[in-house]
């Protein structure tokens, strides 16, 4: 289209981007689930670099496409999101050109000799998937977004199993432990990118409620040398699991991550943490809770969630392309 323009995003675009994303939501999943605060958090992230890593496509002055890129790996792995209205595939094609070029530049700046780029799309996207296929992209993983209705009358907060204690992360020391647990329990998961404690805090953003982030400790469970796995209440107890949740989404409560140390799996800890989240969020007046799960997760997470009444809301695919890069010039 002759009137197509593409420019970097500025923070003041957040309301327009939110409306665009909700229009895409309505087509892809049947209801609007994007909230303004989440969009604002993305745009204000300390690593966002909007002038170089964001794109807003406008036709007739109205947003029809949006792209955002980030680099959690500091190496070859680059991530991008792209959203497009179905009647504007020309804008999608142009966004791919711009975003792939920037991904190659970012990887080169990291000292990598290639860029391995991931894009996350609804399984039935507004994007014409012939576009990425022509450009050499392929699907490499499928995720399900699962949801479960909550009933305050039927979701009591359960008592912990014998020997297990739970505490929230309102104390800074416990936030440090929660970060360590996330890095440990997700280290071998597909596409996990290690993040420093400061980066992890930035990723969670200011909307996180630390009273809704929990660490589970198992009495008598140490690291194999008689020492506890981290400081915290209960001398001799070992911190074996973490659950990070969010209550700022308008559509539902959300479980960002749930991880259990390998040595403590198979003891019902993940099941207890799930039921704890159900009870707490029902008590907060939430009618629904959701999470995303990698269907290829080898720990059986999908089966666990389904066994606790969570059902598929929609599916999303990870698309991948490998791009050559031009080495960054020597300083």
C-alpha cells in the first residue's frame, strides 16, 4: 500500500498498540486479553531500546502492525514478536525485512557468527504464514496456554504436605533465592536464557506483587552435603521449589513459572503449589487463572496441569530462522 509507513515506537504509542493487539486477540482467540499496563511495561523495559528494536506500521495513520525485538541471550539467540491485522500482509512482509536485518545486527554486536531468531505466533495467526515460510522460517516448538475457572466457594487454600513450608518473597533475601531457583529448575528447558538477578527483576517489572511469589522448603532436604539450599525460615530446611504469579492482567490471574528442583520432583510439590495458587487467586476474586506450557516439556508439566483441571485456551508456535551476520567492525 502506498500509504504504509513504519517508524519506531515511542512510549506514548502504548494505548494504540494495546488496541491493535486486542483486535488481533479477538480474531485469534475470540476475546481481548491484552491490558495497557502490560504493553507499557514492555515499552519501558530497561533493555527495550525502542529506537532500534521496535516498529509500528501505520496505514492511513492507523496502526496495522507492530514489532518488538529483545535479546536475552547476549549471544546468537534473538527474540521477536510481530502482530499484524489480516488485511495488511504487505506490512508484515516489510516488518520481517526490517526485523531480520536488526536481528542480524544485534547478534553481530554480541560477537556471534549467526543470528538464531525466534518468533512466537498463535497456531492460527492473523499473519499469513506463507510469508515466514518463504523467508526460511520453520516451526520448532508448540506451546499451549491453559486456563481454569476459579470458584471462591470451592477453592480453599490447601494446607501444605507434611514437612513442606511455604513463604512469600516480600523480603529481598527471598527474591534472590527465588531467582536462583528459577535459574536452576529451568536450566535444561527448551529456549531458557540465563538472566542475572537484576535482569530478572527488570523482566518481572514494577507490576509484580511479591506476596504472590512463593518458595517451598522441604524439611531435611539439603544439597547433599547437609547444608540447606538457601537461607530462609526453618534451620535445616531446603528450598526446593518456586512459583511466580501475576495479578495485574485484566483477563485472568497468571502463573508465570513453576519450578521444582530435580531431586524433589515426584513428591506432589508442584501439585500443592498449583492448588495453592488456585485458592489464593479465588480468594482475590479472580474467576480464572492461566499459564503457558511447552508441550515438549520432558517433566510432564502438561499432564500435571491438565490433571488439575486446566484446559487449552489456545496454542502458539515458536518459529525459527537462522540468519548470517556481518561481523561487527573491530574497535
